[in-house]
């Protein structure tokens, strides 16, 4: 197992040992003791599995209440995986990072709370995304950023992407930030 701490603080790329031959392959995707020894998150409460057709773009999604971290990997196919730092006080706020995750490259990505996440299915076969989360899913606590926000300049490597109606109507990062600030609690007046 090789762990790379990425340029955006908190993001971890985990490269697993894939043992393959003419019959196929074997890979250990999670081992509590090894993850703990490497300083990786281990307190997962839910496993999720999604399947998407070629050309599908999903995202950029996140959960704010409670804030959710994800350990993401692909068990079939290939995806272009994207994360966006939306932590308000982060020096890398608004920056994206992307990589290819596939069933053959043995890569996992730890996405801590405070990031929006999305992906595009590459190639001509469906992709199965398997991910562990550190807090349960809360449909009332989820939100997202527009997948093709021009300010983010994400070079999605798909032509004619298939995008849900919901994802097509997400806010841009700038609009999202204005709404977040407007909803932030204000300090009470100083009554000393």
C-alpha cells in the first residue's frame, strides 16, 4: 500500500497492491490494522455502491449535516474522479483535484469532510463506484455545486455527458458561497 498526501490538505491517494495473472486479480481494499498503521481513517459507518452508464457525470455532491468523509474506489470500469475544496477557511478553497480511478489501477481516494465530489464514467462500459462513509447518509443535509461551473474550469473528458436534472440545476461555487455567508450566524452585539 502506498499513500500519497496530495496538494490539497486532507486528500489522500491510496494505491493498493493488485495481484493479477491470466485468471484475473485480487486486491485487498480495506484492512483495519493496515489502515490504522498508515494513519488512514477507519471509522466507517456505511458502504455505498453506485453504477453508472458510460458518459454519465455525477456531482459535484457533498453532505454538510453531518459533514461526511468518503473513501472512494471503483470495482468495475473507469471514472474521472473530481474533488472540490469547499472548506470556507481553507487556503485551497475553490481548488479542484482529479484522477482516474478504475477496477485495475488499485487506487482509492480519501475525501475528507468539506469537499464536493463528482465523477464522469470513461470508456464504453458501466462503472461501479464503491465507497465507505464516516457518517450516515442524510438526504436533508446534502447539497452540491454545479458540475460545469465555468469558474472551476474542470476538463471533463466526456462528450455529450449524461447529467441528471438535479445536477444541472446546482449552484455555482460563487452563488453557493454567497448563500452560505448569508445563512451564517452573525456574532451577537457586544453588550459589555
